[in-house]
C-alpha cells in the first residue's frame, strides 16, 4: 500500500505541473519538450498505482505508448477528427517532432531505475 501511495503522490504532483504548463507556459521548449517528457513519467506513475510491483519491461511498454501518441500527432489526428475542444487538443497533442522520440526512452529508464526509487527511499517507502 505504501508503494501505491508513493505513486499516487507522484502522479498528482506531475499532473499539477502538467496543468500549470498547459495553462500558463507559451514557449518553444518547456511546453513541447518538457511537457511531453513529463507526460511519459505521468503515464508511468499512473500505471504503477495499479501495478505497484511493476511488470517486466514496463518502461518499454510506456515508451511504445508514447511513440504511438507521437505517431497519431504525426498523422494530425486532432485535425482529422475535427476536435475543437481546447482541453482535448492539449491532452491529445497536436505537434509532432522527431526529437521527442529521442527524449522519451532515456527519461523513462532514468525514472524507472534511478529517480523514483531514490525518492521512494528518501520518503521511506519500501
């Protein structure tokens, strides 16, 4: 239960940061790159809430999901479906960039094996 609590806190904290980025940041670096990288960590934390012990190659599966979303952005899914709702456009994303593929896998590996376990130790979660 303590592990789940840790991932719930991680998820909520990252979600709040993402909402702040979506509402207040209008630049060419933080919103497209940092925001996308944080979404990958957000998805990872969300999955770990329900699977606190993890599954083999989970970071790889989250990476594949992130790549799938990027491919949907490449094919302009938001425009194809005619989505005009601002919140839905932000959640699905409407900007594709090849560089984002390179950002996600190293980030996931560092989150899964370095960053989150270190915070768990600091916060005294097993």
